[in-house]
C-alpha cells in the first residue's frame, strides 16, 4: 500500500451537532469524504477514525475501514494529526504517503486529491495543502495591510495569486509526518481547488450553503429504483393554482414530464402519484399520464408503507419526490428521498437527491431520465418479418408513445366535418383539446385525382348552392394557408395534428407541413403507390383496416414495414351496427402483425369504443362534430362535444381500472377486512 487516506470523524461538534452525519445532497458528509477518496486514482485504502457508532456504520457502508478512536483523542482539543498517527499505529501500516481528508469539505474532487498525491510521490513536495487561489487584500483590525502596501495597489492581473487554506485535504510523506508530528514540513506545495469546492462546514449557515450548492456541483448519478412515487403540488406543478371566475382551478405542468413518465413505465418502473388534497385537477393529470393516483391522504407515510407492501417492493429501491414538510414522512420510508430545488429547507436536508428543475418546469422529467439511465438497455426488437414474436410497440408520435402499457392515444377525427370553414375547424380543435384528446385528424385530397371521372360532373345540392361534385370537393378542401392556421391553433392547444392523404401529391403537401405522422384511410389500403410514398417519408404510419381482407393488409404491411406502424381495427359501415364491430379482430391483428393496434369507430354512442379499450386498443379515433344535424356525410356518425368528453373520461377510468392482473388486497380493503372477515379452521 503506497497511499492511505485517513478521515477523522468524531461524534462531537460544537457548531453543528453530529456534523459528520449531516446530509448534503442526501448524502452524509462522512460518506461524501469516503467516496471522494475511493474515487481518487492514487488512493489505495480509506480508513475512518471515529468514536461514534453511527458514523462508523455509515462509513463502513460507504466502503471505508474503521479505526475506533479512543476517548483521549476524541475531545474538542484533540488534533487531527493525533487521529492520523493513531490510525497508522492501529493498522500497523507504513504507507509511503498518508492523506488527511476532512469531512467538513463537502465537495472534494477526486482528481484534485490525486494531483496532490502525485506531487508527493513524484518528489515535487513533502507535504501538500489544498488551497483556494485568491487575490484578496487582507487588513488587520487596526487598519494595516497584511499582504499589501495600501499606498501601492497593483492591478489584479499584475499580482500572483495567493492561496487560502480551505481544510479539505492534506497530503504528507508518512516518514516526514511521523518525524515532525504535524502536517507541514519539508517542501510544502499547494493544490489549487475551485471556489465552489472551498467551503468548510463549521456552522449551520455553512451547512445550508453547501446544501443549496449540491444540486449544481454534484455530478448527477443514475437512480436505480423499481418505483417512483411523487407528490403532486410543487412537483408536477409550480405550486401555484389559477382560479377562473367560475371557481375552476387550473395548474401549470410541464409537457416534458409526460414523455418522462412514459419512458419510465416503458422500462418497467412503477409510478404512483400521492396527494394530500382531493382535487379533480390531480385526477385529470394522472389520467393524462396513465398512472394511478391516491388522493385525500391524511397520513401519506402509512399509505405509502401499505402500498409498498402490497406491490411487494423493497423500500430501499423506491424513490419519493416531494417539496413540503408533509412529504418528510414518506421520504423517510424510501431509499431515495428526492426534493425539488425550491423545496422547504427541511425537505432538502432530508433528500438524497435535490433536482435542478423546479416543479412544473421538468422536475418529474429530470427524475425519470435519471431512473431510466440506471435501467438495463432494452433488448433488440425482433425483425419485422418475425411474426412468431410480436413486439406490440410502442411507436413514438412526437413526444408521445403509443403502444401497450401507454395511455390510450385519443384522436378526434375532424375529417371533412369542418365543411370547408376554418372557423368550424378551430372550434372542433377546441372541442378535442377540452375533452382531453391528444390529436386531431383531417383528410387531405387532390380532388382532380381522387374524384372518379364519372362523378366529377354530377350535380350536387350544397349549402353553397347547386354545383358539380368536383366543385363541391374543391370548395371544402383546405389549402396551405388554412393548414398553417390549423397547425398554429393545435400548437396553442397542445394537440398533435395530421391527416389522411388520399393521393401522392397530398403526401407531399403534408410533408411540407411537417406533420408528425401519416394516416392511411381504409380506402387507401390497396393503393400501393400511395403506400410507397408514405413509407418513403420515414415517419410513423397509422393504417386503418376497414373493408380489407387479411391478404390485402399483408400486402400493405409488406410495403410499410412494421417498425413505425400502428394499425387500426375498423369496420367501414356508417353508422356501425354492433353486430359488425367484430372487436376481437384487435387481438387477431396484434398477433398476426406484432404492432400496436387501435380502434377507429363509426358507431353511435360510446360502448363499442370503450369495449375496444378493454380488449387492448392502444388508440381510439372517433369522428367529432359540433352538431350531428349539420350538413355533410359524416356528421350523423360523429360525437358531439359532450359525447367526446365522456369518451375520454371513461377511457382514462378504464385504464386505471384494468390494473396489472396481480391479485392483491388493496389499502381500501384493509378496514372492511379487519371488520368483516371471519377466519375459521
């Protein structure tokens, strides 16, 4: 052993009680010191000298050897040198270099530590002290200059820096240290350390300062857990509420959190939201994220303990993120207590990790990214042609994952129900957004190509008067200006938008509009020219399968591939009678093609669409209208605003109700079980 690091860490402290166990960034100061030494390339062994059982246990867990420090060397007047000499004697060690490392420095860079050791090993110095470069002018209380002549004040750039000892570490040649009995002897050199690493924790104010700095200085490490539980207010939100004139409450959330939660769930990590209040806003956000929520909790700690037991989770492998004092209880139950950066000081002090992003500004996403980073890399997906091992997705549409285990992707099919009126289109977009849809869809045609020759000259009676069928289709078709307004309004309302192109020029048009995904209408399944154009875009494709045979679908899949394909079971009867719904085809398509499968419905009412969700539909598309009595071919089989709102609401309820299939006793059953259950032999 060439280099031994000794960390003196007695239990007593005048400024901060049990200072060496104080948490900074969720980690005890003694652990931080041990970790820095272990990470230093040139340190061979780390020993902690202590008189306190708790410090000893913590240091041992961090990877250090323990030397019991006798009482006569543990008082307030005992020197650090005496602790190092005792450790050397107790170990019977005679390393070439010994390093004294102080727990009071929370941010020791292992590279700085190794650099200082190298100076001694290479013969450049006999002892090295860590120091902060400074150009400060020092004065005595009597007003005399200490390191400068007050009459001559050279510029900063004209002066060599001096160094302020910061107490982080001292490196010494062991023989010289034993001979002299103190840490400075022979040729003494300074190892510069940056200002943020130069704070010593001697008083409570110092401790608060390093705790505030920890999120910005500590290198983020992956968080290896099996479950993430979050508070809501102040974690998913910025802890503010907006109340309108009707008393309805709204909150600000980060859309990036949604993708983070999706990635978390995709990697197999359980997610739960817990809230002290019972608030429909919390329930709505949980439904949007597709995660369970427990609300109205008077004792979050007890409920969390029960939930962990029911789920069979090891508390040490669970993260809980909170921001206020009512989160201290559940944080104490888990191995990874996490706080937002603006959390209550007591919460930050209790946290193992303090995030850098605030609630409502991506705090949940930051945590999710660090948890996902610790998960094993997903295995390679089977080849698209391997029908025997279906993969079922998910497929990314923008920032949203669509597939098994993800929240159902609800599409409001506006289609041609806008009747060529941009204002109606905007109102339908609002209807979809207000109901909680993730996307709206239109239809895009080049009428001169799509309208059959025998129909072009047929006369139609329309709200705009008598005209040919071709004139009517051109009259109701949106162009670039209208779709630019649609894209803008959808962005403002937080919705994806796309369309079903009916011909190749329409594909090119939609590509110029930079849509996220393309939809193949059931009528286009056999249009191989259209399918090839869509495949060439490289974007996800949603393929409706109405009025198609399996052989026709096989041919379409051969062109489109399965890597970014979502299928939609559909029956192209308007309106759809229940006996033609054939919902079990959802399972057939999944098993045959190994892709996510949704449902495109043309029925009246909600029952069939909701049943499709219970059978595994990953997305649901329904035509929407302002009024089913409006003029046009698709309005009668469309949902009005209230119907769409009920559909989305019920889909989210079904998602929660489906569960995971594991039989268990839930927290709500415990009280009636204790009261009603009879157990007989």
